[in-house]
């Protein structure tokens, strides 16, 4: 398998308060629904992906139920000491999210057993056949790239990609303006995207001093990869590729950190025909 898989989650009950309307927007059972989706797609039983890493942004993992003891999973939970240092219950959702991503990225960088990492947040459903589809897209894209691109498996509220797919079955496309993209529900990263400079930028810009909910994680990531600059001014032209259709779908119609529409307009529950 060209990539490994990590799932980001947290035991919200431990945080002492709801995360900006989580329960109303996504329901209380969204982690269970995501795992059911992964089961149905055959992802959890994929031997080449095992063990799948579950990065938990809290010391406790009770919300995972029986999956706490699932041998197909490798659980990396935040230590009690680090949770206390971070003052976790009093952190804003964007901060807690960024801290969990840092934990995930550092874990991946320390393992060095794969070049690529796919990260899924715990509030998505996956399409059947998503692994094969992503591999097909990467097979087409990577030979065309001088530097490892960044991939998004999720593109919310994009009518153009829907028209492109319906017209000519376009399986992927470059996102011309990454800084206008939002939604990290499913992303694929390369080892080369991560370094201490990025980790410091995330901690300084999002974890320690978030100014507004708009100052979110992907903006820091894109700036680190120089995606905020014109192509001719970048030291490395790292492309941002979107799969078409989206391979994951957000559970719930809106974002849990605001009221924005937050679903992919083009998501096929089964990609059997799309792969042909």
C-alpha cells in the first residue's frame, strides 16, 4: 500500500462542553457512523492498511466503544499530562483540532514506514472503493509532478467539479486557489510536507493565538507550502489536487465550528462504476 491511514477523533464528553453545536449538527453517534462506513467499504479489513492509526485528542477513548479493543486499530491517545498542560477543556474547537493534527503528523513523521499519509476526520462517511479510486488518481498525477502534491478527498459546495464529472468523468483536477479551499475532512500528505517549521507555525498561529475561526489549520499549512504565492514565485510548485468525485462526505449539513454549508455536492456512495 502506498499510504497509511490515520483517523482523528476525540472524546467530546471529556471536554466538559459541546463543540459549537456538535450534537445538533452531526448527532451524538457520528464516530460510530463513520466506523460503520469504513466497515462497509472494507477499509478496516484491508490488511495492507492494518493497523489503522486512531489519533485521539483526549486521554480517554470511551466514545470508541468496542473499537477500543479492536486489533485492526492502533490507538494513539493524548496523555493526561499533555492534556493538563494544554488546558484542553478551555480550548476553542479550532485549537483542539490543530493540536490533534499536530499529534497525528508527528506520529506519522516518526514512523517512516510510508511515504504518504491519508487523514480522515471522525465526522465523515467513505465511498465504497475509495482506496482503489485514490490510488488510480495518484497513479495519474504523481508522474506529472516535480514535487509531491497535496491531495484533498473532499471538496464542499463545488458546483464546477460536479459539472466536470457529469460531462466528461474527470477524476481529478488542480485547485487553482488553495487559499479559498476549506474542509480537511479527508486529505493525503507526503512525508516531505512536514518539518519543525510547519509544526511551530501551527502552534504559534492556531494553537497559541487564534484570532478568528477563519484562521484555521489549512491556511497555515498552505502558506507553509507556499500555496498562497503565484506559481512563478514558489521555491517548490506543490500542486493541490482534488479527487473528483469527493471520496468522503461530511456527516451533517453544516460545519460544527460555524453555520456554513459543509457537504460535498458530488459524492457517490459506491465508486464501482466511477473507477472504470
